[in-house]
C-alpha cells in the first residue's frame, strides 16, 4: 500500500481545508492548481487578491476555485485580533497582535485556530522559527506535551519492496536541556524526558504512516561502550520513554550500525528486540538528525517527507525554503490528511 493511501482515504472521507501562507509563490500556486484539479481538498491562499491572481496568470496556474484571503482586507480581522489578545493573556498588546496578524504566518495560523481551516502549510519563504512561533502562541501544544518536535518519513522502493523509516528530531530541537524552575531552582522537566517525548511522538507518526515502530535511540555508543557526549542522555531517554509508553518497542543507546545490522547487533546486543531491525531512529542532537536524514535521502535513495511537526493541537507543517512544487503538493496531502 502506498504511504499516501491512508491520507487520501482520510481526505475523501471528510473534506478538509488547508491554508498556504505564501499565496503568490509559484511553487504554492502550482501545487494548488494540482490539488484543486484532483479535487483533494479546499485551499485558502493568503495574500492580496490582485497579486495572487497576477502571479497565477503569469505562471499559467488555475487557482480560481481557491479562496484568497488578504490579512489587510479580511472582514473578520478585528475578531481575529480579539482572539489573539485573549490567547496571549497580556503578553502582547492589542497593537502588537494586530501587527503580527497582518503577517501571513500569524494570519494563517489564526485561521486554523478559529476553525476556518483544518490545516496549515507554511515555510516556502518563512523560516522554521517563523512557522513554530505562531503555532506555539496560538494553536499551542497538546495536553501533556512539553515541546514541539519534528520527524521525517523516508520512503523508497528497492528490489520491488517498499521500505519506510522514520527519523526525529531533525528540524526543531537543537539540543536537550533540563527545564529549571526560575523561582525554586528545581528541575521541572529533564532533558531525557524531552528526548523521550520526541521518541514517543515520532513512533506515533511512524505508526500513522504504516510503520510498525521499532525505535532506536542513537548515540556514538552501544549499551555504554562509549562515555561522555550524548551517551547518558540517550540511555536515560530510553528509560523515560518506557515510562511514557510501556507498550513501545524501544531500546538504546545504540550506534547506528547496531540499530540496523543484524550481524552487528548479534555481536553488540544479541538480546535486544530492536537492535538490527530498527525502523524509527531518534537522534540526540539536531546536527546528527539533520545530517542523518539528508544522507539517507541523497545517498540512500529515500524520498524524505517532512518536517512533520509533532505535539501541536492541529496539523501545521513546515516546508523547506528549497522545496519544489511536487514537495508542496505531497506535504499538503500529508498535512490535510492528518487533520481529524
């Protein structure tokens, strides 16, 4: 079964609406044209109506069935400002909220928050920080979540066999540190608990895409063979993840070869239920994660889908600024297809 079959079934079962924040971008317009021709979802494009129409005409794209909303001319803008003031709870003035909502990343996020759309795809020109910040401020994290993280789903066909793996976090969390109470000085959330949460959330994402998650928490050490660096963090994260989800098949810390090679696993950790057969990989630092998924993509022949954001109350995903129209199209299916 194609990894998109479940997503497409979800879209057919219940009509979804997605927001694109960069309504004049050629890649967004191309993807919108395709999504609308295939009647997969409703589309909202953020931007000036005339500018969007001009860009679409110049590119030869038919987006006539899309709804174009201009933050500077939106009929419900004042109600939107009222809602943001309420959500920010004194952290921003009304003027600050209005200023933010004139920017399409905040405007698009608020459309999702107010139920005008089911999902949001942003990042063709915005940075990841400019995607996550409005999401945290307006849509917020799910109950019990301590952080937003991300994962990539990687897919390839090899010798007629479809292979899928998941990797996290490769885009959001640079590193993991204890959260300290500023008043008492006590540790509120440990670094290991945060990495464990990434592992649990990435396993959920993997399962959604048809992967039976066997989770390996990675480091440069296998079962204590190395010291220092991220070894203790990865080791402790396995313990914390098992507390969060006792049913989760997870182990580590592993070097990558022990995680994927049955031969190496037999030597280094023969009793592990994960070693040698892992398909969901958790990196202790963003450097490792980002490098790792790009190696798999460029040298391993995998198609990489993501970053898929985890821990938010609504499906909001981030595009790479180097994305192409086909990637926008596929990420739109993923994002809208994950909406409830």
